[in-house]
C-alpha cells in the first residue's frame, strides 16, 4: 500500500514539468481569447447602446446567436468550416477564434450594462459643454463603464479559464491534452487530473484576486460599489 502510494506520488511529481508546459499554452489561450473578446465585445456593446437601430439589431442578433449555441459547436464550425471559405486555420487559431467570439458576446453584455449605468445627466452636461458624442463616450462614459464592469468581468475570467480546455478536442497540446497523454502513458488518471484541476483552481483564484485588487484600486468614490469582503 505504501509502496503504491509512493509510486503514485513519484509519477505525479515527475509529470508536473510536462503539465507546466501545457499550462504555458493554456495561459496563452486564456489571455488571447479574453483580449479578442474585449476588442470585439466593447464595440458591440457601444453599438447596441448608441448606434442606429438597424446596426444595433445586427449586433443583438450576433450576440444572441453566439451565446445561444454550444461553444463546442462554434469550435468545430470554425475548424471545419474555414477551408470552405478559403481560410487555412490550424487547430490553435480555430480554437482561439471560437473562444474569442464566445467571449466577445458575453463581454458585450457586461459592457452594455456598465455603459447604461452611467447617468444620462453626465451626458447632458457634456453635451452642454459642446462635447461631441464620440468624445463624450471616450472621455466620460468608457472610463466609468470599464471600472464598473470589473466585478462582472471577473466571472468571464473564471469561465474562460475553464473553457480553454475545450480546445483539447482539436488536439491543441494545452494542459488538459498534456494530462491525457500522461494518463495514457502511466494509467494514473485520478492523481494526474487532480493535479491539473489544482492548477486550474490556482489560475482562477489568482486572476480573481488580481481583478479584486484592481476593482478596489479603481473604485470611483461614492459611485462604484465594492463587493463585500
């Protein structure tokens, strides 16, 4: 019994370097997809709030479709559908693009809510000072909206950490794929997958801790509501 336990611990310990290689790619996937989601999601939110009705409806349809279908379907659709459009996307790019689109749809709703939370009286005051609409959005609305979005955005971080493992189905050698390769070689599924789960927990907790810190540092006195300790 003790011998088996020591053997399991030894195999798990020596598997950590390989898992860490997958962890580096997992972090890359998370940061790229969240960045893509931000770059696409913020304009989608702004268009839904401020643009012409026809364009706002198009953004609404985009957001609803992406949010309404499984992420796995989006991954397969992009990976297998890209060649029909003359695009050459490898497994990594297909997975990142699919997750980025999914993130953009959810982030757009986070930003839409935070943009709408900025009082109309501020917009009226800016207009009375002769500020144009775009300048008002850039100088008045967005600085406040992005701060107010932080609490909800931390949920998107947690979700993306978990969803990053879905690119495993395309053979991208991230942390989950590395773990499966180790399990296939050693036959020790439980200790290896528990180790990977621990790394996912660490990533999630660390990101949420950082976002909590930023939320407190960037809190607008008397306006931004801080989460309970």
